């Protein structure tokens, strides 16, 4: 990579701009913040996505790169949000995308993590919408909370590490593919999950 090329994070953002917009529109079209019932459907989508990647937050290949990775995990907060609202979680019998203790492809995993960590930027808007339902980072919308150091700082420290490793063209392509697969996964959950009583896990 030459100096003039944009960072990996910027390239990921540019490559996923269209799918992010489509996802954002699909979620908002389902009006997840119009009632606690539809919000619970959104929570089940988040549950299954964060469950898919929960193992990444303790994978030694990744914790070696991101020292604060364990604190970034939001799966437990999503489950707590469901419990706050007295809602049943989505069925978890399907195998998650990443399984603890199994070897992982680091570039692919970085692509998935980019999507999960980036979604915490958009969460700034979502938690404001959730407030209208009486929800907050202490009840029902815990997984949308900002970290103590603030979303922008948390994102900067994440992308600094994401951008650092030297990669071959093939590895770069696997990062992009990982991000693309993560967005596809969330989009699949959104398309299956609203208006049908909760996220149907078709994995
Ligand atoms: C209705 C739902 C959503 C809205 C309104 C939304 C909104 C936003 C906004 C405004 C940003 C930019 C924040 C900033 O630059 O300061 C952002 C970033 C991002 N969002 Fe979303 N988002 C939504 C859902 C999601 C979901 C479900 C995912 C993936 C699971 C996602 C992934 C990302 C990523 C990866 C970024 C970082 C982009 C970058 O700067 O590289 N978003 N979102």
C-alpha cells in the first residue's frame, strides 16, 4: 500500500456505503422505535448478530491486537435488554458464525469486527430514538450505550489497530469479504425478523 491510498477503515466504509444505507433503510422502514414490541424484534436481530461474533471478542489472535476487546463485546448487553423488557430471546440452536476455541482467519474476522464496532457509531442515533420508548443505557437499550471514553474515541482506537497490519492483496480482499458477509448476515436477519414475531435464524 502506498502513502496516498486511504486507510483500510476508509476503504471499508467506501465499499460498504451502499449496503449500509440499504440496511439502515430496511431497519427504519420497520419502525423499530414505534413501540416496545417492534423494538424487541430489533433486539432479537441484534442478539443473533452479536451472538455470531461473540467468540471474536475472546479470540487470542484478536485480543493480542486489541487490548480492550473483551469490554467491547455487546452480546451480554443485548440479552440484558431483552430481559429488561421481559421478552424471550430468539432461538439460539443454530451454530454461531464464530465458535470459541476454533481457528479463525484473521482478515475475515477483522471485516466482521469492523461492522460490529462501526455499528456503535450509528447507535448514537438509535439510543436517542429508544429514549422515546423510555429506554436507556441502564434499561432496555444497554447495548446501544457509548463506552466511557466516548464513541468517537472508541472508534478511533479501534480503527488505529484495524489499519495497522500490513496485508497482502489476498488478505485485504478477505477483510472486505468479511465485512460484506457481516452486513449480509444482518440484512438477512432484518429481512426475516420484523413483523413475524422476531428474528428467524435461517443460518
Ligand atoms: C437504522 C439503523 C442504523 C442507522 C440509523 C445507522 C446510522 C449510522 C451513522 C449515522 C453512522 C455514521 C456515524 C459517524 O460517522 O459518526 C453509522 C456508521 C456505521 N454503521 Fe450504522 N446505522 C444503522 C445500523 C447499522 C447496522 C445494523 C450496522 C451493522 C451491524 C451498521 C454498521 C455501521 C458501520 C460499520 C459504521 C461505520 C462506518 C465507518 O465510518 O466506517 N449500522 N451508522
